[in-house]
């Protein structure tokens, strides 16, 4: 590993933001009394959006909504597709994504206003489809907990995606939602190899801890789906059977996977990272990823981008199917009940503990 490798971060640099005309760069190092900081502490930037729920129109994800109380993510997963969205806020997809976290302070109140709209159509809200709603700052801000309180008030269905054990803090709310068939939980388990996890997802909890989360949520009666995602050829594809076996033993009722794709600036971020973290197999991994996406690291084709194509992608799909049939045959998530939804017009919505 390179001597200047930044531990505790996934990305090792900030690629140029294509939407920004000006950037600070170090062109003449000898002219600086002190070097520019490359790993500054995490900053939290308050935002007051007018809208927090967005309609999902991707043919790969189906119908529904997404809600992200935080933009940017401290977890530092180097492969994260959401990195590119940070550029729309004027920041970089690399280190900035991990250390400049936008906090949507009024998200619970704005959610309530949107649910009160006379044109609102009840469909599951994905919390959160972009960045993890239980990333470390949530322990202090509690935005996700307050959002769950609003959803319980309105009896609105929600699907949660996370890789953080902090979700167990909200087990009381999740159980109340589950009594009305209003919640599905998706736990992301990318690897059970702790050495790989520390480099690939440096600020997340271990795979074993995530299995414990699956176990505790399942024991409480919640429908838990395990996301083996993303599958990265040459890094974690061989773990598919083991991940599904352990997930099934922990009580998961379903499993799914996606194949890694490195769109936009995620491509150079990942390539730079793997050449430093795993120089012995970097080129092979990058080549195999490209083989699954028509010769490119990126893939934006609906219907293909999430699974890939070609012999290697087909082999991964087959391995997943066989593993799921072996360990999860006959299991499935219970459907949502959207009939409970009711508005709370006139109720005071500003008092959330």
C-alpha cells in the first residue's frame, strides 16, 4: 500500500467537478508554507430544502419514492454510485463526498407537508436510496428517527436501506410500523472478509455486526432482505454463497444483488483506490468489471446496468440463484399494506422528540 494512502477514507483524492469552473489546486508546492490538507475533518452543512421526497422513475427500481435526510456519506464506500450526486451541490465526488455532509435539518417537517398534499399517491418511500440514513451523524441528529415517527403518524409504508447497526436504536418504531405491514428493512452486506471491508467500506460496521442486525430485526418479526451489493468481480463475487448462507441463518426472508458499475467520477476514484489497496490484482478486477458492462467501467443502460452482461455476469447471476435456492427457498417478504394511510391535517407537526 502506498505510503500516502489515507486510512479511514475510501476515496483517495477529489476528481475535478465537471459542473464547477474554478477549483483550488496545488500547482507550486514549493510556494506553500504548509501543504494543503488532503484529509480534513468531516464537516456538517445545514440545509433547509423545500422538498425531501422524490418520485422514483427508474425502470430498474419500480414505482415508489426516495427520501435522503443526508447528502454525502461518512461511510466512505469507494464504489458508491451516489458520489456523483455530490457534484450537483458544488463538491467533489471523492473525499468531499465523505467529509462534507449536508444535513437536511427540516426533513421531518417537510415530509409531513408533502404527505398532506391532496395529490399524494401512497407508495413505499425508500429511506434512503442515495446515502445511508443511519450514517454516524444520525446518532446525534436523529433525523431518520423523526422521519419514522412522521411515517408512523400517517401510516405510510417505508423501505429502509442501511449497513449501520444504528437502526437497532429505532426498533420500537419499526415494530409499530410492522404491526401494520408498513415496513421492509434491507441490510447491505458487501463482504464478510474484514480485511477487505476495512479498505472497501472504511467507516462501516463489520459484516458480522450486520448479520447480528439481521438476526435481531428478524427475531423481532420484521421482514429483512439482505442486499449482497455491489458484487465486484475478483473481490467479493466468491463470497455470494457464504453471505446468503449466513443471512439465512440469521433469519433474512429474502436476498438480492447488484453488479458494480462505476459511472462518472466513481470510475477514476475506484481505479485509483484499487491500484493502491490491491496493486497485485487491480488490473484484473478492472478488466472483469469492464467485461460485464460492454467493455466499459460505466453502464447506464436500463435493464442491464444492475446485472451486467456477458459470460462472467451470467456466471455471477447463476451463482446467486443457486445460493438463494439452496439457503432461502420458500422465503419471501410479506407485502405492504397501503390501506392504512390517513392524513393528519390540522395536527401540530413541529413537536418531534
